[in-house]
């Protein structure tokens, strides 16, 4: 059965940042103290959002070297490829994979690296979903499982325990093949919503209790039960979120970035998972022109970023605290801005510190 060790009072002490360089073929994991994004609790009153502070990245905790990428059409480019994903409720374990299917597990608590079973079969743009003590990978555009190629599936899980049925071995870490979401069997899915069209791409996902919710059309949310390993319609909706949404049980809300069709900015918002909001509706949105009833502590420089940022991330740190990370490429200058945000039970938002980190030629980033 799934195991979730997180509690409402647990706070993550570190945020993981992985930066990669095509030039050197190396990737470095840095662990940033989450306390650096927040004002001390002993400070009286609501903290006043200050200007963005320039900060230094900590030294790498561990570095990786990737084998050359020899994919068809890319041979000889000298580019390296790896992926990094969190594992565990505190994200203190980091799973890495390369294009050859090699898998490593780094445990930051004991500062050790160990190898894990290879990831067999090619997965197209897999989305990592950490749930409890397991790691789930689902293709951005899921597809039917070919019975003649059972390892070439679009949904897998790395679980510690007994080996999957039909596989010999001792208890430990094993990859389990899981069924794809039911909509892959819809009539015309392969033709009308194939990977080239983008219409099949998963738009948002979240871990809600013992289930994983996914939404691919901003209309219907499907739920995967991690215990029964069966799909069903979810009893809620995440259709107004973009990318990963964070379910916070003690706030009874989903938090994430809401897509805004009028521009390239994404707004930090909260939605009731029991409701079915439209793309334009959320019960709390922190945006530029906030009406009087919007939560206290709203800050326009937090909610709307300049149009030259190219990726964003949201990480729940526990106890209603979040970190937002936005990466910029402005006039050839690369940098990231990490902001600490706190949301109380009344859905009042307070922005704490914003730290800027200057980056070298490291176009690949993972934040979790």
C-alpha cells in the first residue's frame, strides 16, 4: 500500500536545484536552505516584500557526468542528456536517469550514491511524479501498451518492495509497468491527438491522497489509485492549473500556476479540488490588478513576471510555505529568481524574500 510520511507540520530544510551544461556534459546538484527564502518567525507583523537580493549559489553537493547522446539525428553533437527527479516526502533522495536507461539514486541524508534497476524501454518526455515513497513516470503524451512489447509502456513506477509479477528477484527497488490512462483508447486518439499535434499532452497533474490526478484537456480529470492501480474519473478538477499542482491537505486546496491566455505570464493560484473551476476561475489568485477582496499581502512583482522568463517551478515546503522559481534569459544574461511565499488557512498570501542567482551557460534546470 502507498506510504506517505509527510505531515502538516513538516517543513523541508532544503530545496534541490540541478543545473546542467551541454558544453561540459556535466550536471551539478545544489541544495539550498529553504530558510533563506523566509523572514524569521520572531519578526513582528507581516514582512514587507523587499527588492530582489543578489545571492550566491551553494557549492554542488554532487556532480554527474553523462554519456554522449547518440540518438538518431543527434550523433556527433556531443550533447549529453540526463533527467533528475525527487523521491521521498522530503525530496532528500534524487533519482537520475540517462538516455541509456541507467538509473542512480543519491541519498542526501547519508551522502551516498547507489545504482538502481535499469529503466528499460524508451519513454517519450516522461513526467516525474513523486508520491509517498515511490516515483511514477508517465509520458507527456501517453499511448497504448503494445502487448508484444510490454516494457515499451508509457506509465511506470519505481517502488521499493517485492518484484512485479512475473519478475524474479529479491525485495528491493523495482520498476513496475502500469496501465495508461483510459482516454488513450478513445476513438481517433492516435490520429487526432497524436504526439505531433500536442492535443494529447498532459496539461496538469497532482498527488491527492493516495491517488494521482492528471488532466490532458482542461476538461476532464482522471484519477489513478496507487493501491488498486486502476484509473477512474476524479471526484474533483485541476483543469485550471498548468503543469504540476501541489495539494496541501491542511489548506484543502490545490496550489499551482494558472495559465493565462492573454499573455505568457502564469499566475500563482489556489483552487478547491472538490470544485470544477473553469480556466478563468480560481478561488484565490494573486495577480497584478487585484480587487479589494483579494488576499492580503498581494504583491504585483511576485505574481506577474516580465515576459522574458522561460520556465517556472513551484515547490511546497510544508506548513503552507512555498518557493517559486523563475528562470530568465534576458539579453544573453541567465539568472533565476527564487521567492518564498506563505499562505495561511484563510488563504492570505505573504511574500517573503526574493533571491536572484546568476547562472553560467547552464540551460538545463530542475527544481524540486
